[in-house]
C-alpha cells in the first residue's frame, strides 16, 4: 500500500492505468474530485496496483473505505489487511438484472455482503398540518420530562461523537475530524436532545452531510426521541429551502425504516450494496 501524495499524483495513476489498456473503470462508486482532495489533505489516502487495475483506500480509522478502478473481466485478487476492507456498490434496484453477477464477483474475492442500503427522500409539498401538530406534541412531551431539542455546544462534542460512534453501524460512520465536526457545529448542522444537566439522549447529523445520521442512546429508545429529533431536522431544513431531504437507511434497520416512513419519507430507485473483506487475523 502506497500513499497518494497529491491530486496530480492520483491523476497520473489513473492515466498510467489507462495507457496499459486495462479497460479499467470505477466499479460501484466513483471518486469525486473533492473527496480525493480531502483524503489527501488528511494524509489517509493510499493505493495499490492490481493486475487488472488499481485500488484506492481511505483510512476511516476502523476500516478502509475502498474504491476499485478495475477491469471486472479478471478476478479480483485482494489480500486481507489490518482492518476490514469495505466496498460500496451503487445501483438502481429496478435495473438489478446484473446484481447476482456482482455479488458473485465480490464473494469469489472473499468479501461478504454486509448490508443493502436504501435511499429515501422527502419533499416539502408532501407535508401537511399533521406534521407540525405531531412535532409540537413531541416537543411538549419532551419539555414535560425536562428535556429539549437543541444544538449541542462545543463542550458537548466529545459526548456527541461518543454517542454517534456507539449507536451508528461501524460502516455507516463517516470519518470526521474534530476540526470538521466543530465547523459543522458552527454552521448549525448538528442537533440533539439534552437536559439541563448537559446530558445527551439523542443526536442528529444534518442530512446534507453524506445522508446524515440519527441515533438515540440505547437506554432511551422507545420514548419517541428519534421521531422528535427527525421532525426537528425536517422542520429546520424546509424552513430554509424547498429542496428535498434525502438519506440512506439499512434494509435491516426496521425501526429507522418505519420512522422515516411515518414522517413521510418515500423510497426511491437508488440503493447500494456494502461488501466487506474481513481483516487478517
């Protein structure tokens, strides 16, 4: 594994691969310019030459987020590393005639299908008076229990991050530096349920940040905290813009699926499959 030093270095790697006439292309997930720049700036971006192309790794602390630039006519030959290797394959569920072939390709390389993520969106035009009525009821219920919908303070960031990483699936945690999280806080993109004792019971990362995140502490689930926080996020979003709200939800996360549907989110023709190659033992 070698470090990508700068964006021009990344471009040179792609060009050299193309000149070898490998017929390589990005599989499942493209690398966006801004992502490459960020990964390089964080000094967490690596690559490895394969016989059928290139593999790029972003070190996300607990796993490697992986991008394949390969020719799938040849088998994928990867060795397990010190952390799990995670690949995302985006597709249209209505055009999934080749998905069995993709599954087989990754399974033959030692990967396992970890989950299928579904895409949900919400339009402002679908909300009616019942949305706000329910939102007000939930706020009153919280206040009667001395809890509040609010924006976390900078002193809350450690507790916020701890709850985020504890309750969100490992492979859905977006690597975020302290500097980046502080900027999100300053821009009003973080929300929570707290009390006067500065305890956090539930947290929300704005949906504009990679699909966002919603998490309720394990001991406080079943109290409508998630619904209250979700309606808070939706209310704030549409008070600023008419653009639709969207997020990704794991197909086996029944609680989150039902919650988002209850608030009005609709499933769309987007999905991605998450394949994981376990770390070497």
